[in-house]
């Protein structure tokens, strides 16, 4: 393991040379796509299960045990379905992040005060407007928690997928650095990944604190 100062120097040299720009862009775009899919689809699936108690009773135990099964076992099937490349990686990342969003969406909707539902009934809002205009803002703190987890799990899925089989990406750069005993490249890219995830998570944490403060949930 090289000293942290050498990691910083290695990262600066990588960014300055531009030789990893294509790999960085590949990973960032794939991760953003996986996050969007997991958050949007996870929210609507969570809202649907919340609105259907019988379906929720069936699927909730499966969701609780979901992360006990390594999602990587589905990677060969994803390759068969989507081929080697971007689509399979996005699907892998979305599969990691979607369940966290589903679970936190249901938790957030469970904790919406009943008075909001009564107010929506008085205003005669249809189910979609009731969800988007009243229940969604009230459940926002828990939804942001789901987004944070979806971001973290999507990054894990994308980078780990690049380790297994990919033609580009930060994960592939790290894997090549490890195999070639190129510690500077490996630790420099690891530091870049850590900094990116920390920055995104920090921004989401500040947003979450503001929402909790706004709704009086410390």
C-alpha cells in the first residue's frame, strides 16, 4: 500500500494526463443511469406495494431477504440478455439499488400523518395527485434515505460489474492496476471513486437533514 500522499499525486497525474477520462465518463454515465432507473422504478413499485396490502404481505419478506442473495449470480443471464457492455452494467447497478428505494418508499408512506390523507379526501384529490402533491412531500425524508442507499448500491453494482467483465470504466482500470502491480493507478482510481461517492453522499445527507428539520423529525 502506497502512502496517501502518493495516492493524491497519482490521482492528479491520472486526471492531468487525461488517459482515464473515457473510463471515468463511462462509469459516471452508467452509474447515473442505474440510479435514475432504481430511484424512479423503486419509488413507483414501493408506492404500488403500499397501496396493495395483500401484494405487500407477499413481497415484503422477499425484499427483506433480497440482499442475502449475491446479485452477481445473475450477471451471466444479463450478458445473455443484453450482451457485454453498458446495458448489462446498468441493469446490474439498478438491481442493486432498486430494493433499497422500494423499502424506504413504503416506510416513508407508512409514516405519513393520517391528517394528510383526510385533507386530501376533503380536497377530493385523485390517487395520483394525492400521492404526488401531499403524501410524497410528507414522506420526503425517508425517500431521500432511499435515494442515498440507491446511490451507494448502484455504485457498488456498476464498479463490481466492471471488475467482472467490462471493456472500460473505473472498475476495469482498478482491476488492470491490480493485475499489473500498478499500485499508483490502482490507488489513484480508488481515491477518485471514494471522493466522488463521498461528495454525492455528503450532498444528499445535507438535503436529508434539511428535510428532517423542515418536517420536525430530528
